[in-house]
C-alpha cells in the first residue's frame, strides 16, 4: 500500500466545484467519516475505459458500506471541456457514481496528480492512504478499500470485455501516438504500403494543429503500420456537427473479422460524436498490419492512436 502524508486534505478542492453529474455537490465536510475513492478520468482515454468496469463494481459493492466513489473529469482535449459531451459519455458508458467537472484542474492539482487514470483512496479523516496510477492493480486496490473499511472478504468478480478488455500486453508493439503538432512523432511522408512499424502518414488535404489533424477536403486518409490486437483512434466530427462517413482497410482489404466495435466487417463506419473509436480488434494472435482510414467528407479531426 502507498502511504502519503497523514494530514493531506485534498478533498477540500471539491468544495468549490460548481458542476456535478449523478449527484448533488459533495463537500469535504459531507464526506467526513466516509472512505472516498477518487478516480481521475477523461472520457476518450482508453486506459481509463479499461478500468471503468472495476471502479463501477466497487461503487456498486461498497456504496452502502461507507465508500463514496467520486470521478473528477479532467479533460485532455478541447472537446472534453464541453459539458454536453461529458454528460453524453456518462450516459453512454453507464457511469453511475458521482462525477465532478474539473475543467480548471483544481482537484487534479490538489491531489498533485499527473495521470489518467489515477485512483486515490482517502480515509474518513481526509487522509490519502493509497494511490495507483494507470491500469491494473485491481486486487491491490480493492484490498486497500477493504482494509480501510475493516473488512476481509473475496474480491468482486468483474467481467471486462468489449472496449474495456485489457490490452494484449504480450503482443503489443505499438505505443500511444499523438497526431497533433504539439506531441506528434513518427509521421512520415510515405504511402500507406511503404510505412515501417509505428510510422504513420496523412494523405490528402490536412491541416495539423497543436491537438489534432483536420481534414480540409473530402477523401483524405490516415494510415498507421501497427503491431497490436486493437487499434483505436480518438476522433471528432466536423465542427458543423455533421456526421462524416469513413472506411477502414487492413493491408488494403476490408477488415472482416478483425473489425472493431465502431466499424462493420466491410470496413464502413460513421464519425458522429467526439470520442475514442475502436477500429480494429484482431481475432486470435495479433500480428503486424497496415491500417488505413479514409473519410468521405471533410472536417474530420484526428487526435491520438491507442492500442491494446
């Protein structure tokens, strides 16, 4: 267990938070005497998405036994500052515990946090007693909850599939890759079939800003040579709000059984809201492939590739 300073009162940052979802505003005083699990998240983050079934299970199991789960939403991308987008994500992802909007990162700073996702356990006196950054350590985290509650029992059985299925770490060869100018790397001026592992390219009329690449004219594409079971891409539709059709190819062919949840076997899909899109999930053993995505309308915005 990770022990922090015993007098840490980071929960006080909740007192001035103006926007809450799924709950009336919660304050440090109201939470006194409760164990508080603080789960920092941003809704397009694949690493957080893969932890959600566990956090939700802890909320369901322990909410009547002295535990309050609070999810400060601290946005990574511009579209995640939009309350309507966060509200829609809370509904679509079935986030049932209290969510607090942390657009100015005041709660984030109070915990001296640097990561998505990050879990902190705060005891009834407001002391931070445990933390974990990133995915995993689910058993360790639940045992820490039980220790603070003074109970000892079997840990919850969680079935995490779909978007939440853990990465295939043994075959994962591709890192998170940002498309925007501020953090972009390994972009090449090549055709899709010329890319080496973990290189990517744009084709067509794109403008690359700090956060994202924006397609300025129809029929542009983005390609990536990857090694992983899953390929995901954080995307946003045109600023007009219109949907954009797209097609996906793997090694120049429709993905077939390797399609992700946001594309069909023929490789067709619709970009209609800003979020993470799962575009490839290879059945069986993962292998190195060339991914290419073509947008049929202008205005699509691409932010970051993630893999699993």
